[in-house]
C-alpha cells in the first residue's frame, strides 16, 4: 500500500496533465522519495498551467490586434477612422469610453472628435485640452502610453476628464504621432475589469 497507492496517485496526475488538465495537483505527501516526486509533479503541473495561460493570453492579444487593425485597410474617410478606432479598441481592451482627440493647429487645442465609443456629442464637446498642457503629460512619461488609475490625484486638465456625468474612474492615454510630432491622443476611460495595467498600455502602444 505504501508504494502502490502513491504511484497510482502520480500516474493519475500524469494522465490528467497529458489530457490538458494543467494545474491539477495531488494532496499526497510524505517524507520519502515518493513524497518528493509528488511535490515535483505539483510544481510541474502549476508551471505548465502558468505557461499555457500566458500562451493563450498572447494568442488572444494577437487576435485582438488583428481584429482592430484589419478594418483600417478599407476606410475611406476620417469619420470612419474615428469610429473604427473607438469601437475596435473599446471592444479589444474592454472599456466604457474610447475616442480620438486631435490637435487643432489653429486653436492649439486637442479636441475630442465624433463619433466615439460610449460618448454622445455633448460629452465629446466637453473635452478640449490646451496643447502645452497635454504635451507636459506626453513628455513626463517619456512618450509612452500613460496609465492614470486615480484622475483626482494626477492633476489632469478638466478638459481631458470631461463633464461630471462621465464618472471617470481611470484612464489610459495612447499618443498619435506624425513625423515625430504629437498630433493626437487615443483616450480610454473606465476599464471594465477595474484598473488599467501595463499590458493594456503595451497593446495600445502597438496600435
């Protein structure tokens, strides 16, 4: 019993792992070499589960990027660009609000453009940021996408947050450049899963 039972346990684990049940573990434990083997099996199974999850997440990210960028090949006017960028990224990164703010060279303000995901025309009109104010955030983060999980303490311009009815909990900003110059910002707000993390910022940077 001392030999056959634990070997049967380890054999069952091996079969389950081989069938794709990554992360399956045994409660068997003792101070013999078989106990050490059981511990190693558990560690291997958990490691395989983590590796498999990373592979699946990466595949999902690649699929999402493809889904977002593919429609750009067939767009014919600027309003379609605003719509596809807003809807595609909002769906991919699971946010409540998404849209493009573009620089108006005459007024030197970044102005939110219509259409946008989760925002009506009145809400869009409430978002307008002076060029120098936005450039300050752009350079302070070394031109990388900027995560803002507490807009109240970050001292954001009111024109970036929008009206009070938007209830902005957190925000992710992705920079749009042309020939090295900042010409726009992709504004995402209110992550459905909670806070924004670096993975979302990396994906937005690729887009």
